[in-house]
């Protein structure tokens, strides 16, 4: 949505440059990072590795699309990691032919199993239901999003552990697994799913009335209400959208791992929120783009991949990610104050 | 201050302005919005640095890099939006950041007593331990002044100090300003109300387009001269008078609107049996002091706040209004009093702001925005309302207050409402834009819209209304035709509970 990007249309010299730089900072940073990795480690730039990076980020990316909607309304969703685990188990159980057959293998599995599409629908339906429940609590019970989704984080994880009853569910039929491990030409299927939904989300935010209303509610909820917008419905809807993407993401994740387990998705919320924020979406709501989120997601993926290629320990990777999140927000705040 | 220059991207906000204040004088700083007043104040208070020019205090050139440095030099600015901490007490606010004590523990008794001494000096009866949240706007302003005094300031800058005050409170503020002056403290007084300048100030400076266009002694000038300097053209009267009109049938009727309890007090009477009617093509003014319940009545009718009992009838039919959405469906619009907080989406474009309420009319299949239709909607109202902007994609934050207000009015006109309530439609906008907004209201009434106008400026209410309803403490205290109304009569109806004859 061009009118939501913070860059000024009028302006001169220095502040104009800062504005343009702030707008494209994530992209510039991504390109610099890629150039640096390519210089140090030639393996980085091979198509195989690049598609690998994209495949790795596509599940985070799907979740980050949903999270962008939530953060645009100045909300937050901490529950997605747990919801992904729960939805993934639901998809797995449906694929295996229901709760009773969930640990069956071989002929018994073939006899009972349902198609991948039923598994996907079930996961998404559970995700949407979970999102709606949280959106409802936020708008009707007037509990802040942080608290509601912190509760959701615990509750969905508990539900997942209960549902899994101890063990992972694994071994799906090939048409299910294709969604996580398959390729169309050289392009991994999860990457196609991610990019397709990113385009749909971009169009929704940029060109629809609903998209306008999300920016309005995030920018000034009181003015939105007094302009006749249904603020409660819009706010609830973004958590439903987040739930949809949690369901979809869990399906692709289960397909990729050919397994679903109750501890899946742990810590996803941080990586996903980081991707959105690094992509330039304001935590205070009202400004941000899907394009930024896509760049932010890829940026984190590239960073992790490059660090792995350079043999940097996983612990240090976490420290670096943490520092980058803080720097991204600090830069955003700095750029905004300069433009005033 | 001499030769002050300050440029921003795209504008030269100040262009070599000279400005001087004598000890112990009240100096009016005047100018339309965008004339450079705010920038000059920011430079003076250390919030912004000038590109050129010098500032001298007592003949010594100083550099004011931060508000703190300005305060040390004895310059304190009281902004329109107060900077008090609402959960702290008066004493804590007065001494915030400078608490007396030994560096670790605060000497509460000393703090209370010094606060009491200062408030006495202001002639106020306020407990130093009262929590600021519980004070009204006027009292909060006094706390700001007390804070300025406690800093031993010699120059207090007051930015639009009277805009949120009732007439009685304004009188009190004036008395305090005169006392301060007698104590040798200089005041810079920024206001849009020229009558106040004539009454209170010793000298004046008028800015226009970042330049000083007039300055001198108040005693040697006139309202007309000052207005002419401000707008750069001849303005005959303060406001254009509404021509007489013949209103049509009743568009909106309110019967016995009652609401009890607000955030602070469960039993407070917010609205008590409020009844009035407005006809098509009529401008009904609602006058009253701050806190009289005018805004609360408007918000209740518009569904923004709930009410306990009473009926609302649109075109004779009882309607059930529970939210702004349902009010809009019944053809009622509201331009709220606080533009920035309640009406504008500052991060969004002019175009998005303008079409916000009427989005439903410019979509394809109810889903996609029809941007071509939106642009032509914006263009239509840009022409009709004379909105000055660089283009529909310009951020609304970069328009002047008057143009922002026109966009908000256009937002409602685009919906073609039957009833439009405007709450303080010209607050914080310059004289030229005020006249334009008044003409727009006349135009709306002529097109058959029933207009309800709330204003704290009596001259404005008198100029634009066909009929005026007065309110006090949540009740309607009278109704009077424009021809019979004058300032004194309205003031009496607003303050004394006399029924109009």
C-alpha cells in the first residue's frame, strides 16, 4: 500500500535520501549480506543452495504473512508456534485415517488414510478456529493481544501434547509429502506456496477495502470507529488470518518432515515476529508491507544459512539474530525521527 | 532573536525573523497556521535549532540546543498539549525531575510546601497532593504554570492557552498573566483569538509565510489592522454572517437523552433529559462552557458513547443507534473535536483519509477499491472545498490544520449525510480557513443538510447559527433564535440557568 509507506513525497536532499534508504533498507541489507557471503563462501551462490534457503524460509514466510496482518493492527500473536504443532498433528492424524489409526503403518494405514486435501483442510480449520477464539477474546473480553496469545501459546501446546499422546505421527502417503518435499521444475513446492500466498496477501492489503481498513484500524482505532469502520470485526479477522496461515504452515511443515510432533514449532513466534519487524512493519501498527515481510523472512534465512556455511555455532546464530532484531527497530525509530 | 531562519524539506518555515520581548511584558505572537509561529516557539524553547540567526537573553548571545538549556536560561514553554504525568500529584508534577532532597530520598514536605507557596502566588486553592488526572483542563494548565514558576523562569511561552478553557477560566488565566507581568515575568502569548490579544497583551508580532509582517504596541493598533496583517488581505468582520434561511421539515429529533456516570465518577450526570430538534437546511448551534455536555450529546447521538435513556428520531422515525456504523446508516455524520486523535490517519494519504467513511461507494464488487473513482472523488472535493495539497497521495500529516479539517468535512460530504454534527469545526485553524469552513457549513445547509455546530467561540456560534441551544452541566438551558441572540444573552443562558424568553 503505497500510501502507508513512510517515505515522504516532498522533501529535499538529505532527508529524501534517508527516506528512500529507510524504505529499501531491508532489501539493501539483504543484497549486501548475500554479496558478503558469496565473497567468503563460493558455495553460497549456487542455485541448489539458494533454493535450499528459500525452502527453509517458506514455512516461516507463510506464518510471517499472517503475522504482518496482526502487527499492522498493532497486535501480536505469540501462540503461533504452539498452534502450528497442534494443527500439524491434526493434519497428520487425518492423513492417517483418524485419531484411532494415527500410529498405524503399512496396509492398515493404506486402508484407513484420507487424502492430503482433507488433512490440509482439517489443519487450516483448526488454525482458523484457534485464531478466532483469540480474536474474540481480544475484541470482546478486551484482554490485550499479548496476554491472550501468551495464554494461547500455553493452551495450544497443551492441546498438542494431549493429542499426540507421547509420540510423533509419521509416515504419510506420497501425495501429502509432495507438498513439503516435492519440486516443480527446480523450484521446491513450499516456495511456490509461500510466494503465491504472499502475492495474494499483497493484493489484499494494497487493493482491497479490507486492506485499507486494516491500515486504518492499526493507525488510529478511534478515528476508524468514528469513520464507521467495524473495528472489532477487522481486529478479530487478522487473528483468523493468522490462524489460517498457522494451519497452512503446519501442513507444509508436516509434509516436509514427513512427521508431526507436539514439540514442533517451538520458538517460531520469535523468528516470525523478527522477520516482520526487520521487513519494516511498525510494531505500533498502521504501516508496513508484505513485500517488506518477504524480504525480512529471506534475510533471516540467508543469515542463518550463511552462518551455517561459515561453521558458526547455532548458539552464536541466536545471539546474532537477537541483536539484529533490536538494531532493525532502532533503525526504524531513528529514520522516523529524522523525517519529522 | 534576530534574523532567525529555519528551513524544512520543501518549505522555508522562518525567513530572517526578528523578534524581541521586553522584561515584564505580555507579547502576542500572531499569524495564520503555517505562518511560522510554532517553528519560532520551537527554536526559542530549544526543541529545534535555527539554520541562521542568533538568540540573545539580557544582551548575551546564547545557544539553546535542548529544552533543558532553554529552561536553564529561564525560558519555559507551555504547549497546547500538556506534558503532565496524569497519575502523579500536583507537587510531583511541579518538581518532576527536580525533586528537592538529598539526592536519594525526596523531601516530600519541602516539595509540598513549595508547591503550595507557588499555587498561592497564583491565587489557587489546590491541594499539592491532588492527583493531576482528577483536575480539569484549566487546573492542569495552572499546574503547568506553577511548574514554570518553580523553575524561576523569566519568560513563559504559552501556546494557545485559552483554546480549551471556558470564558470564566479564561478570565482567571488573564488575571494570573497580569500578576506574573507585575512580578517582572515576560509572557509570549500565542492565540487565534484576537479579542484576547486586545484585552491582555502589551505588544504584538505578526508572522506571515515565515516573515515578520507587523509588530508594535497593541494600544496603537486595531483588530482590523492585525487581521489584515495576518491574512494579508482585507477582512471586514471577524466572521461572515449567515444569511437568513427557511428551514425544512425536522431531520433529527432528540428526546430526553440521559446518561449517568463517566470514567471518574459512576454517578456523575453526563447528560440529563437533553431534547432538541434540527431541521433540514438549518444550522443549529450548541453553546456552552467546557464540560456542559455538548460533545457528550453529540457522541451519544452518533453512537460513539452509550446512553441510558431517551429517544433519537431521524425524519420522525425512532431509530436504534448503537454504534457510529448504525448512525452513519441513518445518515448522521460527526466531525469530532480532536482532529488528530479522533479523525485523522496521520500515516495515510489525503486520498485514503478522505474516502474512509464512503469506501463502500467506490469499490468494485464490494471488495476492491476503485482507485480511479477514488481519485475523482478526491478531485471533486479538492475543487469544491478548495483543499490545498500537492496531490492525492500526499500524507495528510503534511497539510495545514485548515486543509486537514476540510478533508475531514469532505469525508462526510462524500457520504451525503442528512445530519452532520461538527464539534469545534474551526479549532486550531487559522482565520482565513475558519471563514472558508463557515462558508462550507452554509453551503451544506443550503443543500438541505441539517447541521449541528458545537463551538466554544461565541462569535463563531453567533455568526453561523440559525438557532442556538445552550447547555450547562448536561442539561439544555435554553433555545434562542439568531436574531434575538447576542453574546451577553448567550453567556447568561450558559451560566445562569435562565430560560430564554
